[in-house]
């Protein structure tokens, strides 16, 4: 007679190097060992780009598709390609640049998500 198997726990992200797993987006973003390092741009379809994170415990860079962070911010999601390319300020072209220009383009959504992710409170393990 076989034992009933336990239901598999869903995984939000698994580190490809050390195997550390996070079951939810919140646990992933709250982990002090996870650092947001940027966005790998796909200018034709920004929603298919990748958010990049460093897992400081093992030094691995992990990538997650933008859609995994949908619902984290309000406001319009423009589908117009960037019109500021070739003109200033071109904030969307620079790693670590979180300022948004006034152009109503799809880069604004990515920039807003990067800011939210970067400002996400880390779990310090200390309760108030």
C-alpha cells in the first residue's frame, strides 16, 4: 500500500545555482539576500523583458519575467513604444535609473515597477 503524497508547494522562484526557493512574490522581494539589479529590456514588447535580481547568498543573477509582477502598481500601462529614444532624457536606457520622463510610453510602467521592487521592505527578522 502506498502512502498518499503531500501536495506539492508552489514555487514563485528557485535560485538556479543554490536551489533556494521562495513560495511567494512577497517572500522573494522581502528576502534581504535578494537585491534588484535592473531590467533586461525588450523594446519591441517591454512586458517580455526580464527583471534581474542578485541572490547575495550565492552570487547568482536570477531573471523573472515582467508579468510575474503585474498587479503591483496602479495607473495606466501605455502600449506606445518609447518616443524619447534619441532625445533626452532617455532614462529607460540606463541601468539603475528610476526617474521617469513625461513621455506617455510603456517604459513608464517598467520604471514604476522597478521603483516599487527596489523600495520593497526587507524582512530583518526583528518584530516590533
